[in-house]
C-alpha cells in the first residue's frame, strides 16, 4: 500500500483520469473529493462489499426464484413489493461521504 500525506486542497492523481482531492479535515475525519470518468464506479468500501454480496447471492438463484422475483417486480403486481435487480448500480451516480 502506498501511503501519501496531503494537506487540505491538495490532490493526488491516479492514472491519467482520476483525481483525489482532500476537501476538508475535521478532527479524525477527512473529506475527499473524487473526480473520475462516469464509466469507473466509485463506492465506499462497505457499499462495494454489499453490492458484491448481493451479486454473489443473485448468481446462486435458481430459475424459478428468478421468475418469482420478475413477477413481483412487474408494475401493477397486486400486494407485492417491487424488487430491484440485485447489485444494479447507475454508473453515473456517485457515493456521498
């Protein structure tokens, strides 16, 4: 692991198109600004791990389980909640700190 020291408003460049900027430092909390192309997903680690778990669980579903989820996700399904596709993430959406 590479460890770098930065002050507020200083930036680290990753590759050619990712910028990581220290936006604010308050006590033991650091706020980071991340500028990356929309095709590169950026998540907090706990969110990434949750998406990964959901995707692994979805990969284990049988055909009948998938059919059941599809049925309950259809608009107008009486008394059933809409179930989002496991792990589907809008790549343009970015996590907030």
